[in-house]
C-alpha cells in the first residue's frame, strides 16, 4: 500500500508540474501538450486512488 501512496503522490506532483509548464509555455503546441499531460496524470492518479480504496482483490 505504501508503494501506491508514493505513486499517487508522484502523479499528483507531476500533474501540477505539467500544468505549471503549460501556463508558462510561450509556444501554443507546448501549452496544449503539457495541459494534456497534466490531465493524463490526474486521470492516472484517480485510478491509483480508486485501486487503493477498493483494496486487495481475491
């Protein structure tokens, strides 16, 4: 479970970093790319969070 918590925290940090880069980028293509990466990391974090709440299967 500790591994999942660490993964969740890392995904959240990466999402925040990508969002910041997106806001600071001057190139529209880079803004769009990093905004998309931020959204993807948030989706992954949500999946990890759901896995943690559901607990072990079996």
